[in-house]
């Protein structure tokens, strides 16, 4: 158990993040997507998501399974769960900007708790640029198929959770908020007790506390040995408290929407549309979807012709963003009424993706 001791100053600096961190969610989802025993209700509730994701996985993405092995309770690389930003690229930048001492501390824990970790994991933690670039690319591609399609539902759940916790804080104060975070988290006269692999006490000493909702981790998560002393202490708490909550986020319209979009647009084009939820250039969309720049350019042109994307010149490059129609189609899987042929968006090409652009 970790006992966090909060001073009066710390209580004034308690904040609730408005969304999960995309990189942490991506890494935390990796153990859940791998086949294994159902050691938590979440694994059963996420069975449909797991099967869809496993079918879409490309062989090269399985490298990430060595980074975050199957099973709740296995040690995950903490350096990938530090960030609290709204965008995957920013979170990845934060991870690779961490001081070498934190990468070294993470490797020490990995070596102790996972003595059979592959040699490339050692190289990654010790600054190998080739492995860093490869892992970054694979994380982006995996995120695009395993997390990004469900991000609107995750954000909606997080915003609803934040609103409810704000009402709790108004009605009962910050201490009431801390006392109702999760069944495994307790608050008692200035001390917040959180499940932890070690039994220790930590004085925050005015650093404050950032509460981050987390969907793909069914238990509270804290970084003790590898915390960043210059930032507020981060406590990730489960966003979905029950079996039904987990199931609703990944199945509420998502099964039919994801399958419908794939049938309507083709698998790669549907992934490009999902990746454009955050405006980006062609190269970035290619990275997020694990395709070449030429393939991404081809699909953005088709999506723009269909009225699903807009493209604007930005410096020497371009920036693609969803239109209202594109966002509506992505969130529901069917065009809104009154926008033309219900079988496909107006202007959409009648042919599927050419074989030259898989």
C-alpha cells in the first residue's frame, strides 16, 4: 500500500485531468489484447474489442507484446505512462524527453521483475535510436487500430466522470472527492491510501495531485520510484468502475460503426479517417496508420473528395482535418440524414481501395 500524505497546500492543488492519456492507454491496453486468463472482469468485458483488435493486428506490431506482456500485474515500462497530454505525439515526445536517470530506473525495475525481457528492451532503455524510432512507429500504428477508433467514447466517458466528480467536490469538498475515487482507494485524515507493490509513505510537500482517468487499467496506478519530482504526483484511477461500464465504452455503437466504416470505405481508408480525428499532415497520418506517405496521400484525397476531410496548406506542407460530416460518420458509422445517398457519403468513389494502396 502507498500512503500519500497531503498537506493543506496539496489539497488546494488537487486536479482532475479532463481526459485519459493516449500513450498510457495504448501501452496499458497491450496486456489486455493478448490472450490470457480472465483475471479481471475487464478482460471479459473487453473480449469483443480484443478479438477485433487481434484480427486487425499486423505481424510487426507483435513486437510490442515484448514491451508490455500479457496479464494484469505484469510489470509495464513506466516511462510510457508518465505523460498526461491530449495527443499521442506529444505524449511520445514527453516520454523520449525523460532524463536518462528515469529510463535507467525503469530498466532496473524491468530487469528485476522481468529477467527474461528481450535484449532489445535493454537497448531501448539505454538510448538506442533505431529501437526508439521503431517502437515509436509501432506504437502509433497499434494506437490507430486499437485505441483511436474508440477514443470518442473514452472521451465522452471521461468528461462525464469529470463532471460527476466536480459535483462531488462542490457538495463534499476535495476530501469528499478523494474518498470516492475508487473502491480500492481510501482517504483518512490527510492520507490517501492506494494499492501498490511496495508498502511505503510519501509526503507530497506541496507538489499537488493530478488525478487521471484510465480506461485500459482496471486498478489504480501510481509511479513511486520513477515519479517526476518537479510535477504534481500522478494517480491514475479506473474510469470504468464496473463490467457494464467497460462493455459500454467499446461496444456502444462501436461494433456496427467500425464494421460499417470498413465495409463502406475499406479498412485502410477507415483507419485514415479515424487517425484524422486530430488534425495532422500526410506524413503524420501515415505514421499513425502504419502506411506509406503515398498511400496516406491517396486516401486523404479520396476522403476529401467525399467531403469527409478538409486539407489546408500549412507552411511547406498540408494539414488534414475532419469535416462535420466526417466526424459524424466516424462516430456513428452511417452518414447523417439529409446528406445524400445513405449507402455512401456524397461524392465517395464507387470503387474500393485500389490494390496498389493496400
